[in-house]
C-alpha cells in the first residue's frame, strides 16, 4: 500500500523558515519523481516544486529562490526547505508521488500539513 506522510507544518512569522518532510512507503521511492503541491484557503491547488528520480529540481516562480526541494533515497523521505516565508505561503502542503521519473503527479497524495505564516 502506497503511503505518504507529511510533517513539519507549523505557525511561523513572516521571514521565518520551516522544513517539511514526507515519509513514504509502499513503492520504490528512488525510482519516481516527487512533487510538493499546496492549497491556500479558498483557492485551488498550486504546484510548488518537483524533483526527478535523478535529482533534477524545478520550482514555481512564486517560491523560486526561497524554497528548496530535496530527497533522501536511503530514508525514503522527501523534504521542502522553506525560507523567507510570506503570508501568501500559508496553505496546506501536500506531498505527491510522481507518475514516472519526472514531475507529473500520480494519484497518491499525503494527508497534508498546515503551514501558517502570520505575525
């Protein structure tokens, strides 16, 4: 059974930092691309960042230069390092399994972790 479990969401002040983690099981993590998607209150889903199985990364313009995606294949864990956080980064963040080795999403999502940026 494919499982993705996010953690690390919290309330943080503007300009602060957080690191999200996504522990996965039930599939060969190292063979698939992985994605972070977020949903702000009252808005649709936004693709945030992706990493291929080979480690190539891509970012949405809204987070480029502030967020860093990474993966630890030995630990079957995906990360999202978020710096210089802004109120508009407030959202539920989801970890998504890739359909292939690249960024296209599969149907397997985690339960989400809440990030709130507010003073």
